[in-house]
C-alpha cells in the first residue's frame, strides 16, 4: 500500500477517535463530570511520544453495513465504527508478519500467572455468564471468583489490587460502581462506558498499548514498508460490581477512543452485548447505581482526581 494512502487512513481513523473522545467529554460534562478536574495534563514521562502515536494499528474499515469481526457479529455498523483490516486481498503487501499482542515479559512470572494463562472462549462466557453475578470465593473474594471462573487453565495468580487483569489472550477490566469520586460512568443508556486507567500509566505502558490496539490491525511504523506487521486482536472484557455485591459480567468491549493528552488516560468503550444485557436485572441495577452516584456527586462542590488507582477489589 502506498505511504500516502496509509497516512490518509490513519488520519481518518484518528479523526474518528478524536470525535468520539470529544463527544464523550461533552456527555460527561452534562453529567457534572469535568475531565479537566478529574485528570492532569500528560507531561514529562507521561506525555505521548512520536513512537507511541506512530505505533497505533490502523483498523480495517467496515464494509457497507457489515462486520467481519466474529467478536462483534450481529451488531449493526455505524459511521464511526472501525474494524481491524485496511487491505483487500489483492492490495496486501507481499511480506506480512503477524504477531499476537502479549502481556509483559513472562520470564519472571509465576507459572500460574494470569499473564501466561488463557481465559475460556469468550462466546462461552457470554452464553453462560452475561449479565449475571459471578459469586466470590468464600463469599468475600469477589475478584478471585471471577478470575477462577473465566480461566481456561485453573485458578490463576494475579494482583488483587489491580483493576486491569492481563491474560495471554485477553485483558479484563474490573470496575467498582461506588465511591465518592466515582467517574467510570455508563453513557448512552449503558451502551458505552467511559473508563480511566491508573494514574501511573501512560500511552506507552504495554497494557495501555494492548487496549488501544485491541481490535488489531496493521502497524505502520516499520522502516521497511514491504514488511508490515499485523497485530492480532485482543479480547477486552468488562466486570462491574456494586458495593457489597459480586461482580457482574458485562460482556466484551470495543475500543472507540482514548485521550493520551491527560492522565489518567480516559478510554471510551462500547459494550458489544448491550442489547442482551439491557434485560438483565443485575446490569440494570448497575446502571441505576451509576445514575444515583452521579446525582449525589453533583451536589458536591467539586470532584477530586485522587481516586485514579484502583481501590481494594477483593
């Protein structure tokens, strides 16, 4: 593919991402959430670099009203949505290198680390657990209950305090829908969620790169344009919980955009199985809790941005 065409596609992709971020910011403002108060400008080592920006995969554009991604099968395409391929078969370069996005180096990890293990097939998880509570281990270890349930390889070891759990074939986001400074809000009636990464993470953090490029696509920063790299997709799954309740499996997510100019980095995700989720009592209860939190927080004088790191999610 000619360099000019690649640049044009990347520009189009970036414009779509930017529009999603600006739309999300306006929606949050209407709800009383000021992004400029919740975040800080990304400066110094947290600032995006030419390398992190250049390495974004270019998703393939959806064909007319049709999706090729099995993960999004059955969902109707809209203008701003993108899928992970830009080439028709006869346009593909001769040399193509396919890579699977990975978690951090596994050399020093436990053999039971979730970063080495795999989750069960996503379609199986959706069929069995979508919109349902997943009981905690011993009634109190809520995150442990989820991690054990979704693992294809037996109980994993993982960081109990982190709201981002990496697997070799997926990334799971855990969100507590409670707390005074709650800001990971459901939008569009629950069809989307605005999610903030941890304060120490920036655009170049490996797990953030996995999330940004979760739809897969073509990496265009190779020096040799005839030896392009194809990044395989990564499943991103969402689990949310109300206070004193187990986590609810909210299905898989599609990346709509992120803002690298501020930290914590704000992502906008689409809930792929929203139609099925909307009839699930556990999910509608999450939406009600989110609305109540926003209503209560509006009465506060301001929001503070000191809740960037995940709270204890057992």
